């Protein structure tokens, strides 16, 4: 009886060859994978180029959209305008240029005219001469711009006018026979209000030690100039009202602790003031 030929024997043999080839390929891949991974781990991590670091630093203030996904980025406004300081400087400069003797008499402060309450504030818009005006405008900008940008227009305005009011009242109490003009009481109120601002927000502020050093140098320089003026000119021509300076400084210190707020940092790098 002739032997029976099975037609499926050849395909089965071919399937076995394919399986063996696949198994060999898998074994080769398994042998190669550890070597490749070992080579990659031994290499140092690539460093970011300087261009990318610079761009990341410039775009640090960019935030995503409201939905939190890969929506187009929106750049935050990197600066704000200190409108209150600019307004006060503009008004003081304008009045110095256009105010005549009659207008000065209506705005200057003297305790005898205490029933005219607007004089408690308007005297801060007048100055004796160009040097007096220039000095106060420069000090206002140097001291008040950072405060206004970090605490807001309204809070700085409250501190500024509270210092002017306290300076006028202190001068009326201790020197009732003298006229008062100039923004020095408001300037000293802003200067001393940096103390509560630094106490409340010391760790959130940038360049905090440089601020402290600059404020101390400014204060000590003014004390030295006032001492020299008293010793050399006996506080004459011009007459400096120490009472208004101290009254404005104390008012700014106390009012700062009441009005100023602590800075809170959100996760999206925005700053808010409560």
C-alpha cells in the first residue's frame, strides 16, 4: 500500500521556519535593547542653549488661556503707570509756573485760616522756588513710584495726603505763626511708609536689601543737610519746618500699617493685593 502523502506537511514546516525566525529576531532585539539603554544613560544630559534660557526668562510672565490647555499664550503687561505720582508732579509744576500772588494766598496754609480746610492739602502744591520744586519732584518719583506700582494708586494717595494733613497740623500746633508750603510732609510720609511695606512684604519684594540701603542713605543725607543748614544758617533762608517733616513721617508710618496690604503670589505668577 503506497504511503499516504499529507499535503499539510510542507506548510507546517514553513510555519515552523517563520516562527523560528521571529523568535530569533526577538532574541536579537532583546539582546540589543540593554546595550542601547546603557549607552544612552551613560551620556550626559544635554544642556539648554543660551538662546532658549534667555527666551524663557523673557517669556516668564506669559500665561495660558482660561481653559488651561494648549491655547495661545497671552503676555501679561510688564509695567503699570504711576498715575498718582505723575498727577501730583504735573499739578505742582503747573502751579509753580502759572500761580500768581493771589492764587498762592488762596492755597498756602496758615493756622489763622484754619477754617478754610482745603489749605490743609493745597499747600502741598506750592513751592518757594525752582530748587525746592525740583528737589521734591525728584524725591516723590524716587520714593513713590515703587510704592504706587506695588500697593496701588488709592493706598499711596491716602498715605500721601495723610502725611500732608499731619504735617500741617503739627506745624500749626508747634509753629502757629509760620506759613507752610511744599510737599515735604507728603514725601516724608511716603518715605516712612516703606517701613510697613517692607515688614508686610519682605520676602515677596525684589531687591529688598538694596531698597533698605537706598532709603537709609536718602534719610541720612537729608538729616545731614538739615543739620548743616541749622548750624550754618540757623534755619533761615529757607526756613525748614521740622514739625511738618516729622508729622508727615509719623503719619506715613502709622497709616502704612493700616492701609497697606500683604502681597500674595498666585500659581500663574500674578500678584494681587488683598
